[in-house]
């Protein structure tokens, strides 16, 4: 197979790339150094909206990362109340995306969308724990074919100003399938079912659609990791 040289750009990015490019032309006309700066920003904008294909593990029970980025936190937390889930703490895995990560989000499991809820909020730094409660967010309650419930939450960040989710209640998603996008820096949280242990560690880099966060069928203890 011939490797791809150019990465696809998500359609949601083209209006922004066009705006950046038009501004670059104007800046170039005003002053060359400003034009060069605009060119760099236009290239970055195109890079930000890239949408590469991913190779998703297909075994049933695997929970796949919904986002590119760093596993920032793993801790017990109550899922968003607006979804209607019981308010017992569950293990929450938070993946933080910086402005250089791919921001297209992917389904963590094969599942039906039981509920979807948007809640407006603040735009605190997504790296903060309180961002899960106070920031703008879009939540999905997913139910696997064997009846296990998982919650995925897109959280706006300090720079992010728009969460996009094109998934609807009743829709059936495949693990690794694209379900949304967040513009310009953010975080995605995954709430695991009771008794399921994470198979990633804080500080680990995750790849959306590829990195296994947990295994619903495994009895393995939570994995530890260290910087080396």
C-alpha cells in the first residue's frame, strides 16, 4: 500500500482555513513580515483540522480513546447529571488535547446512544479538574450490546469556543467512528462502568481510535506507569 503524503482535512475546518488565508493575503499586502506570520497561522489552522484515518482494534469489550492527547487524570467522579445516569462515582479517564493534537473525536466502544445532553458553561483551562463541572460540555450516554453503560464528555477549554457533536439519540456507533470535534484546545472524559479498571496511566499519550483505555471483559488490575 502506498503511504499517504497529505492528511485529509475535516470539512468543519475549511471555513476557518479560508478566513486565515484571506487575512494572510491582506497582511502580506500591508507588510511582508505580517504576511509571513499569517502564512504560518494558516498552515497551523490546516494542520489543526486534519482528520487522519486510524486503525481501531475490533475485539468486543475494548474501550478505545475518543481523543488524541495526554491522559491527564484518572480518578473517581460523578457523571454529568443532565444525562440521567445514577450519580454514583465512576472511574473517569481524562484525555487533554492541546492545540497541536487532532481534535476529531471518536466513539470509544460499539454502542447505542441512549442520551445526549449539551450544557453551556465557562471556558476555564481544560487541564483543571473543575473544568469537568464548570466548562461548556457535550455528553453522550452510550450502551454496549451487552448492556454496559459508558459516558463520553466533550469539554471546551480555555481557547475552545465550539463543541461539535453530530451524533443523535438512538444512533448506533462503531468503536473508532467519528462522532464530533472540538475547536482549538479541550478535553474528553470517559466514565467507565463499575469494576472496570483503566489500562493506561496518567501522563501516557493516547491516540483517538487506537489506544485501548480499558477492557470491559478483563479482570486485570489498574496499570501503573512511570516516566523513563
